[in-house]
C-alpha cells in the first residue's frame, strides 16, 4: 500500500460552510457546433469557486474564514467565490465535462486508468493538491449536477488495483471524504464510489492557477486564537523581525497539519513578509547557524543565540531567500540579517519565527520551544501624517504592478509603513500633470493614500496609471501560443481572456517602445483585441507577423497520421496532415514542451517539413523516429485519387462520428483523397467503419465515412 498526503488538510483548509449557493445569473457558453449551454445546469452551486478559493488561502498560507453557515458568508467573500467559480468553469472545462458525460463506461474506465489516475498521482506525489470534477450526469439518464472537489492525497493498492483518493468536498464540509476507484481489468471490474454520495460516472482533473496575492478584503489580521502559555510578566521583549505586523499563522494552530510531524500544532509564528522583504534580528546575540540545509523544512535559515532576562534564548528565522550575516557574527536588535521568501517546506513567502528558551517546556513540543507571541514588543502603530499637512488629491489613481512597500518618506531608507500587494489601488497627492510625469520614472516617488486611508510614499517606477489609455499604434502582434490577457502588467492581475495564436493584438502607445520590449522576459505590453478588449500581455509570448516561436531543439514524429491545426484544440482548422515519417520541429521552451509530450489534452506548437506552423496533439507524437518502411508489394495508384459522395455527408475533425464537424460533401460531390497510401485508401472506399481523409471542392479538409463514398469515374 502506497499512501501519499499533501499538506492540504480537508478539515482545516477546506471551508466549514456548505456549498449551498445558487447563482442568480446564467453562465452561458456558445458551443463549437452551435447552440449554447448554461454552466449552472451541469455544475452545482459554487463548488468550483469554493475549491479554487480554498486553494488560494492554502497557497497564501492564510487561515480560511470560520463561517459555518453559507447564509452568513461575507458579501465580499461571496463575490470572490463567484469570480473564482468563473475562472474554474471556462469553456474548455465545460466541453470536457460534456465529453465525459457522453462516454460509455468502457471508455471512461480506459481514460481514468490510463490517464487521469496516473496524472493525479504524479501531482499528489509532488505535494500539489488537485481540483477534480466529479461527473454524475451520464448517458444512463442520471442528471444529478456534477461538482468540484480537491484531491489532497491517496492510498494506492497495486495488487488490488484500487486507489482511495482523499478529498475536500464543499458539499460535505468539515469532514474527511474520499473516492474509491477500482481499476481491475475489464469494464465490469471498474467502479467509482464517493464515500457519502455513492456511485460516480467519472472524474477528471482541471488546471488550477494561483490568484497571486489574495485581495486585501480576504486577508484580515486574525485575532490571537490562544492564550499565551506564559505565567506572569515575561522577562524580556523581542524586536519585531519584519516590518509588517500581520501574522499568517499563530503558535499551536492547525494541529491536523502538524500531527504527522509529531507536533500538537504550529511550532512558531508565520509573519507576513513578501518575497525580498527585510528580516531583522529580534535581539542582540551571536549567529551560530546561517545556511541552507538540503532537507530541513525551514529552508534557508538563520539561528541566533541570545542572553535575555537571565536566560539563554535561541531565535530561528526560516524560509529566507538571502542570508546577510555569517556564522559567529555578533548582531544587535534590528540588524538586517536576511530577506524573506518561501524556501524549504513553504507555500508562500513569509517569515517563520521559532523561539527556544533553554530550560522551558511547552507540552507536546521539543525542549525549549515556546510561543513567541508574548515576547514580541507591543509597538505603537505608525501614525499617519496629519490631514492638515497633506496636499490636495490629484485626479490620478495608480495601481502597483508588483508587491511594493509603502514608506514614510520618498526614499528606500524611509521606514516601511505597510507591504502593498500587486494590484493595490492608490490615490495620488499633488498636481495632476506633475504626478503623471513621474509615473514609471525610476528615481521618482509618489505621495499616495491607500484604500484604507493610510498615507505614505511609493516608488513611481513600480506603479501604473489606472486611467491612462494610450492611443492605438500601427503595430500588430500575435501570440506564439495561448496567452493570457490581464488587467495589469503582471501575473498577479486579473485574467481578462485567453488569446489564441490567431488573435491580432493592436499595441497601445508608442510602437518603437513596444518593439524594444518584444521578446524580453518580465516586460509587458498594453494591447487591444479585435473585440476592443484592452489589457496587458507578456512581451516574451507575442511576435510580429511572420515570426514564430524559436525552435526548442526537440523533434517529434506522429505515431500515425496526425492533424496539424491552427489552434491547440480539436475543433480548430486543419492546416495540413503529418504522416508518421514527418519530422516535426517543436517550437517554444524545451522544458515545457518535454513536460507536455505524451500528455492527454496537451498540445505542441510545431513547424512541419512542408512549412506549416501549427499545433499537434501531444499524446499522438513521440520523439522516436519511425523505422524505415519496408518495400510495399502493392504499387501506389498513379495520379490523384478521388471519391464521390453517395449522399450528403459530414467531414469531421477526426475519424469518428463523435468528432466535431468541420465541413461536408453534397450528394455526388467529389473529394480529393489526401492519404499518403492511396492504394490502401482505395480499398476503404464504400466500406463501413472506415474513414478517409480528403479535401472538398471548397478546400476544406476532414475525415469522411468511407461507406458514403464511391470511386469517382
């Protein structure tokens, strides 16, 4: 038995309120073959939004809210749940859901055993919780709505070919639920069973992307959940080791998470600190360790020994990105000793602070470990500037394009008042024209006010004018691959749309400036789509007309014939057909392309020998070159081979009646057969259960059922 658990605990990281929501608006998607569908009809409540939001809290290392009644959920959180629900149920996932709902049991069994369970196990083995869609509605007429859960671990019995998946289920909050998957051999030996709800038709994973920094409305400063285990008045106080005064996780919290480590709960304090934030010594002392042990959960860490209040005290600072002191060095309280990050066993940038006092004992913890909270100085919050001394607010509002410090003055030497996440909206003091001239200029500072009325200064080169709209230029760019259009210049900003490689993007602003950024990592371009939607795209993921992504150095070959499509989707136009002998040059970053190779629902951007650039299904190609073909005893038929339709017939994207329709042939209309082996194609004409690839008189290409064809005279 192989048992794997991620650090996501369904009972402590999942919400305590039930998925008892109904959406007051339809979520309609146009289907590729016509018609539309309301996502509310195939997915219940806000289960997907609850799962994505729970993962957002988990990755941000923030305690989930404690509401147990869905009717009492804060209105702002409810809005956020809806937004994340929309992120989860995009058209791609809706189509996958419909596809699974129509599959026969044998096909479901094959897909789940060959692809879904191995893919799920690989992710969980790496410690990544995975959102799953549980499919209930199927061909048998069961119309119970499907819903979303989070897989947090599994038990695999190789002998019995059974997998027990541990899940967080928004429909059953606060308890451990599971799904038993039996994969034994034949269709009759396959089953999916929810531990509470019973039989399932299917399940499949959906991709999850972190939201970056959670909105500030979801990041409350939590109250102290436990009484400090210190009798009387403490004999010393510590300097705060970070500029923030926000605590992500207190001492003794989340006992279920730390139980596998033999601890009754969290063994220190997790203090809010963005990546690169300053870390300070908590007291005078001597550094006795400053390194990055390979297997230690604290990652890059510093340990300092102090003598405080007549006691020997150890302070430990974990998950750092940089160490700025050395072993044996004496430091004073407030000395800058390192920078924050999330090295080691961590799921988001923060500082982990452990405090040990020799001779002390806290029940259940190793000798010396105590709660640091009572020992931290109760400092007076920084006072904002008097209102009377402030200049008038300008008409300009800006937003931060990355995590940024709000400082007491216009200098990096000024005191940090707050850590602002990317996307924070700020009002700017001063004359409007003067303010606009400073925005984006390195070395300039802006005097600002936050949404919470806190006043300070921010670096002008890390903000952008939220109202400024540049005029369209004459420069048009195209994505190399699928690319995200975002509301701001960075991955932390809201996803507005997914753009395909055939989407023309008009650059807003100065074309020469955009060209200087093109292809450069961490640069962003403001663009407008042909529908008029404006936003930002990564400059390294778009190109001018006629360019294509650089070759990865990887060459693949189709297992058999494979369609090369205009977009990475089975309903996209077919550009050409590649045979098993065609060497396809894979474009893009090699590491990413190698990860996609062989994966279901993944696509590769390729360049063909006949000079087409498009996409092939990653599960239909291999890096292994085909063996040289043996001489065929049957010579190919000379000249082009044509067939005539004996009835009105569809042309499909793939050989199969369930494949999307791409075009058609009218009765008595002739099709040019494009298969590489014309002799073999000729033998299929007129036969049932056979498919032939060809081109109709309008130049459309696709697969036609051979039984509706006869040889052209």
